[in-house]
């Protein structure tokens, strides 16, 4: 299969080029980039004049691991969507099930610290499902520290998952906030030995909870300095809240001192998690300056009225998804904090996309458009287009070259050591993977809202995964499931 994209504004964030050119895809690779390329007989020619062409977005943080969820991400410009913060276990089953069902975009998983601890500490058998990991997060047996034999047991499980091709280790430290810091350091040592990253939802900030065993951002910077491991700070916007300036300062100092610390953010003032999470506890919310009314149940839309109702919901179904409003986007100072998290030097865009579910219990749909009533966070459908709207179109904080660096190039570089195949992503030159997005720079925008979270983004005109069109002329192709597995190769 040969496809020639004719006359677009072609951006290669790896080489720093931005100019009008043609792009020729041959099979699953880019074979040539330049002006006036010849369309060979049988090639499909697509006129992309006036449009921006760049490497497809690489999302390091997507829990939306279903055809339904990943189609929304494809419409948002994503060509690779990875479940790295939480991970899945057993890894072999996760990859096998994704391959059997098919995926519209590329996929991959980290080794799940949460699932490994759950198996050892609670006897919960992992089933490679996000919802199973979410359900155990509020279990006090899982939240406690591990004994020495327990620690050795779940570290061994993680080591086995790395041998099976995990893309690093995903650590939900913020959900076990009083567990022993020595456990996290042991994970970092394992990662350093294997040559893989650690993707962390950090534990609480010292400003919010003075009783925390160690400040969350400081913990990952100390571990990075002590072990040499690559540490990735997940969603710095949601875990830092109004203490963002201090947190970014901590991360910046660590990087300037030579530690391998990377950071991600998403452009929303509300997060989403399981209602049983430790930081949704009423006492913990008060420490953050929040209350029960900051919590909205995702499926029902119920805004929690008081602490008694919140405790009831946490007891009844601790794995139920909810939205936590941590910033008020109607307030200029809070909007400035969101902007600062995205503007932080070399911060990457990552969605923290959530699964799409329906009120009848359905967790997957191969219909397109999706059936009405789907429940998720709007970041599932709109993160990347929203970031482009805010940072390029409305504020000019990023050039288009910088936008593709943040959304494509830098995320792919986080994976270079663990997954050599990632080195062909996040760039647009001969030999690069034919994972490309073509967007309208004048109209790219998010459309999803909290009341209507499955509305696809607008402005992605074409999307190619391994050279196969998944979006053509702004319309998703339901028959296209060309996504491929990205697997780790630890040393």
C-alpha cells in the first residue's frame, strides 16, 4: 500500500523542520518526505493543502483500553495509547486479548504494581482488566505496607512481567499513601536494573498531609537520584493542585542535577478515579481544601451531598468511577495553574483517558458512532485537541512544532530504552513509522463535555496507523483496526 500526502505543512519535531512538503508512506513506514514527490502507479494521493501533517500523538497514560475508548482517542489525533500508570496483569493475557479483539491504534502496557501487590496482599487474582485494579484500591489490606517476604513476592511478579515485555512499571503510590517508602525505592532499583521507566501516581504532598511518610514529588526525585532509574511523574496538574509551583520547582531541580525525571499533564481541572481511593476519603478531601460536593459520580451524575453520602458510596462500591474537581476552570488563577502545568519545559501531554461504560453494565461497543449514554471523563475524547486549542490556537504559548514535540516526540522518547521500536515514533522522516495525523490548524478543538463526554474532537482530518487510514476526511473508519502491540525489551 502506498499513500502520498500532497502539499501539507509537514512538521518533524525530531529534526525540527516545519514547512510545506509531500509525505510518501509505503506499507507501515514513511518512505520519503520532500517537495514534489512522484506518485507511483497505484498510489493513493490525498490532497492535504492547508492542513498540518505530523507524527501521531503518543499517549503514555490511557486507561481507555477498548475499541470504543480508543476510537475516541483516534479522533483526538492519538496513534499510540499506552496503559502505563496503572498497568495490567497478567501482561501476556492483556496483550493477547487486545490482539484478538483488534485495536484502532497501537497499544501497550506496563507491569502493574497495584495488581502485583493485590495478588500477594489480598489474594486477588489479576485478570488484565482496569476495573479489577480500581476495585481493590480502597481495600485497607492492599493499602498497608508489605512484610519482607511479601515485598520479595510481588517484586518477583513484577520482574516476571518485565521479562514478558512490560513497558516499565506502573505505580499507584497515591492510593497507598502510608505504605513504607522503602517499597517504592525497591521498585526503582528493580527498574534501574532492568533498564525500564517507572510511571508514578505520586503519594500526597507534604503541604496537604504533614503525616505523609514522604512528600510525593520528592519521593520520585530522591529515587531517581539514588537508583539512576527513569521516573515519570503522572498528571502533575491533578496531584499538585494549587501547590503546582512548588512541585514543578522540585522536579526542575532534580532534572538540573542530572536525574532522569519526566512529567505529564492534561488540560482539565477535574480528575477521575475510583470513589474508594484513599484521597477521596472525606478527611483527606478536607486537607486539600475540598469537600464531598467536589465529587461527582461518573455513571449517575450524582454530586455527593455530604460526608455521610460519600462514606456510603465508598462502602457500597469502592471501584465506582467518579470525577474529582480539584481546580475551578471558571477562575482565572486556576486556569493559570493548568496553563503552567502544560507550559512547564518538556512536560508532555497525556490524557489519563478513562474506560467508556454504559448504564446497563456494557463496557465495550464496536458500534460507531458510539451508542448514546456512554459514561467517561471528557479527557478520554478531548485531551489532545483541547491542549492544541489552548496552547496553540488561543494563547500562542506553543508553536505547532512545539506542540508536536510535546504530544508526539517527547512521549515516544520516554520509551526509547525499554522499547527500541518506539524510536521510529514521534518523528516524521524516511524510516519513521507511518503513524501520522493530519489536522486542520484553524478548527482543531475538543468537543467532549462533562455532560456529554463521548463527543469526538473536531479538526482531525486524517489519521494513519501503520499506514492504514483510521480517520479519512474527518470520519472514523469502523472497519480499521490496524493497531499493533508495542512491547518492552528490558536489558
